[in-house]
C-alpha cells in the first residue's frame, strides 16, 4: 500500500481519499508504534497482520473480498482497516466504501451469539470441572487456574495481574496493587496495562490466602506459554468460558451493575458511566467473597 507523506497528524479524517493511493510505501514499524499508544501489544499484532493482508482492499476501495469473509472474521478485518484508514487519511472514503458494499461493524447477530452461548455450555459446572482437570494434569497451573476462576479476568489480564503480584511482592511493594483491607486488586492504578481502549479491568476481589500462594510462585513467561501447557496436557482451551461462567455464577450474589463493574464494563450505559460507585455499596465485598468461596469449592482439586 502506498501513501503520500501526511499533511496533518495521523488519524485526521480530514485527509482526502487520493492521499491513500499515492506515493511512498507505508512504514509498518511506525504504524505499529502508533497503535501501541492506545492498544495492547497482542491486539496490535493482530491489527497489523490483518492490515497487511487486506491493505489492497483499502488501497482500491474495493471491500468485496472483506464482505465475503466469514462472520467471525469480518469485524476484526474491518476494525483493522478502519484504524489503517484513519492513520493514512482516507477514513471518509473507507466509510463510504463500507456503505457501498453493505458492510456493518457487527459480525453475527446478537440473537445468534446468545443461541451459541446457550448451546455451547449446557451445564455451568462443566467449566469448573475443566479447571479441576487442568489443575490435576498441570500442578504448576493450580494457583493461576484458581486465580482466573475467582476473578473472571480475561486470560491476558490474568497473566499480567499474576505476574505483577509476584513482581511487586518480591520488591516489598504489593500494597501498591493489593488492598488487603478490602481484598481487592486495584488494577485501575496501572492504566497502561489494564485500562485499554475497549477492554478494561478496574478491580478484582481476591482472597488473601490466594494472594499469599501466588506470590510464592514463579511468574509465567507469556500468555501463550500458559495456553501451551494446557494444550500439551490434552485439554481444550476454555479460558473465555471461565469468564462467562464467572459472570453467570456471580448473579447469585451480585447485581448486574456490580458484575459489569467487576468485569470492566462501566461505560456500557449512562448509569454505569455517571452514577455507579462501588465504594458506596457497603456489603459488596462480603457478597463477592461469598460467591468466590463457592467457586473455590467447585474448583477444589
């Protein structure tokens, strides 16, 4: 793909479409640095990969190839091309092209997604049983599996948090992250790691005894390393199911706004954005810990 040297800051929607189709080759390393300002590294790798693969569609403003992609892949490609279009200055042309080819940001309909979720897991206990299987086959993952079970964090968030607990504990600075009084990990203090553009984590309730066990372990080198240990044990990867099971199970103890907050979905509506304050809910910790204790019983090896 070729672009002319920018006339404004990258991302300006005021650039004209022709700027997107002429002159020097795009510097992918610089583009990657640009994306890293607002996205995690894993997300950026995916965005750059899709951008390189489908940049010719943006160059020619022909999205017919993207339109024919499977429903689960198309939204990711569109978002990657959208970011590239903003960077190169042809975002308006990209939006017009989306309309021309009848494309929308969504993939599958929300109805289909709900149906998939219903049919995917018939019994929520099967997810907790999977955690027990992993712990039995990989004793080195016991604390991590307990951790992801009680927090409902995404795998990448759980990996970063687990590593940070160990690192700060060794430096004698764990109190900068873990509030022992409220038994919460305060992710919001580390915005670059946990407060990302589309995926966020603000706090997690974690029992003191689990924090103690974690800080005595060695950190994992990568998220992929954790996944590899599970796969080489002959088990499927079901980390996303754990997050879903956590949210569903905690409805016994927490209200929906409280679960949304714990799962980092505070910007989903006006109430969550402007009025919800967990500090004003005096029994939130007690109810969250009650649910966590029940989960711990279900995943006990």
